[in-house]
């Protein structure tokens, strides 16, 4: 951290700037303070990029996507002005220890700690990919360690910079040793690209060096594209999955959900007073990089920069949850289910077919009754899966069943409507109960869409 120079801004957007955090390929990063006293890392885009109209267009789209990312192990973008002069974005700043610094200072990690780190990073990638983003530059310096888990930083803007860089002859965006073969061979970049980088990062943590050795950027890139990784120093057993992550062909690498299922039992406990998921020497070093936050909120440091001990945080008011965070608490699912069940109950007693309700004329309305019963049954399962402690696999099964029942109920009522339309050429025999039932079906599908598959982090334990 450095003091401000005369040419540095004293305010960016609504943030008061107090120090330099460093500089990266995208621009300079400053320590800022929100009006409420929260610390933020403000990245101001370099003038030559800001003057590129193509970059500005891409930057606007990528910032919009990055603000949708909501994961405990990711560093959320809290504010941005892509149209500013110059453009900038801000992430919440929490002191921590960069992964590359931890390995350099304290050496390789044991297999159990590498698996736990891998679980946290895989969950971060899941959140990033859910926003239809690909990180493209996952590396040790873009991982921040805290006692309650790692944080992935510097996502959401790499694609804008990369597309701009490709207009410059011979320019390749990425970090030698941590890029996937497709990035070097001008092939499509997909979520599998981040899986390859994850394998390279975990190899570095487990052995102290990357899977393709050291040397010039050209030699590293050649080995990545055409030679097998050197995994002879990986501790075993327990890290065999890394070799699969480093497959040359993207289709041969495991998916992020598959990695999460494999590594789920290795995930660190959030809110722990100590950090048993990382080596003791690294855990003891965490306070030296800054105090651990009391609340397990999404955090970030300046991406791509050396981390230095940060000043004591200014008094701050508790941050209000973002819209994305509110979507993850299951409220939308509960509201949707409640609305659906009320609509189904009303539909049962309103005239549905030939002037009769499902209750008074079951021979004409049995599809409605069947669909409603299926939805009630799966709604109970969906609500049960929202309970604290429900695992990811159980939540996925509950959501899949509810999608199936909601889809079947919709199919039945649509089929009945089409039948009357084709048979009679009109919908005179279809009563208001059918249309209310349509509303219930829509609410059912809405509840399934808003269901949070990823369980929320456990609340911090009192110290």
C-alpha cells in the first residue's frame, strides 16, 4: 500500500480515495471508503483502454454480468460506473493473505488442505459460471485466504480486456503457467478453461511449483499446449482429480458440479475461530495480513496486486444484502409456493370443465386434481430442502422433482385446453378454474427457478 501522488484522484464516484493498492493490466487500484465507512478496492481503467469504444462496450456487459455473481467464495462487485470518465468498478476490501504469498512463505500444503482449498475454489467457479462468465485468469495471486475460506478475485472483466488485446498483434491475455491450451491455440474459451486453471493452481499449492515447471513464457506456453503436466511430486492419495482437470481436451476435464460432489466433504467450515482447513503456519500468518472479518460476507482485495498489511478498518455500518443475496435465501421460493398452492385451491372449486369444478365433476377435471396433488407433494419436499443443514445433492433432487411435477401439471392443463380448442373450435367449455390453474402452474415454475441449490454459509460462531 502506497500514499497518493498528486495526479491520483481523491474521489471516484461516491468513494473517498486514501491510498494506492497497486496497478495491474486493467488500470490502477485504490483503497476507497464508502459513505458508510466500508473499505473498498476501486479499480480505475487505464486511459488507453477507456478510449477504446470496443472495450467500453464489452466492459459494460461484463460488469453487468459480474454484478450477478453471488457466491460465498467469490469477491462480489459492489459498485461500478462502466460509462464513467474513466470507467471504474469497486469490490469490497477485506485484508487477507494472497495464495501465492502463502505458498512462497510457508511451502507446499498437505493433500487434505489442497482438497479443502479446491472445494472452495470450485464453489467460487460455480457462482461465476452461473452468471455466464468465465474467469479466464484464475491463478494463485487471484486467490485470497481468510480463516473461513478462500476468495476468488478479479473476475468479470477479463473477457473485455482479452477481446481488446486480441486486436493487438501478438498479444495474449493470461498468466504463463496457468492458461489452458485453448487460450493459447485460439480455441473457444468455456467453463472447462477455468477447470484447467484450477488444476494448475492446486498443483502449485501442493508442490510449490506449477504443473509445467518454470522458465520463459514461451516455454511454459509450449508445454501447456503440447506436453503432459509433471505431477510426480503431488502427494497421494487424494489428489488424483488434479490430473483430470489438466486434460488437454476440455471435454475430458471434470465439470465444476462433479468436482464439488467429489470434494464436498473437504469444504472448510465458515466462521471458525481458527482455520484448520489450511496448514498451521498459514493460519498463524492470517492475522499478520489483517484482521479476519466478523461477518462471512463476500470480500475482495485488489486483483493482480501484491497484498500488504492493511490499516485497521474504519467503523462501518452493516452492509445491506444485495439483490442477488436476497434471491439466495429462498424467500422467492416460499412466496412462489404459497401463491401456487392458493391458486390450486381456488382452481379446485371454480368452474373448470363444462361448468363443473374439479370437486363436483371429477370425470372432466381429474388432470387438474392430479397435477395439484403432485405439486403439493413436491412443494413439501422443496420446503424441507430449504432447512438448515440440507446438502447440495438433496437440494438438487428436490428441485428436479418440483420442476418435473410443475412441468407435468402445466402439460396436463395445456393439453386439455388444446383438446377443447381442437374438438369444439372454441374454449366455451373451459371455465375460470382452468385460467386460475394456469396461474398456479406459473407460480410453481417460478418457485423452482428461484430455489437456491447452494446452501447458505453457516453463521459465524461466537468466539
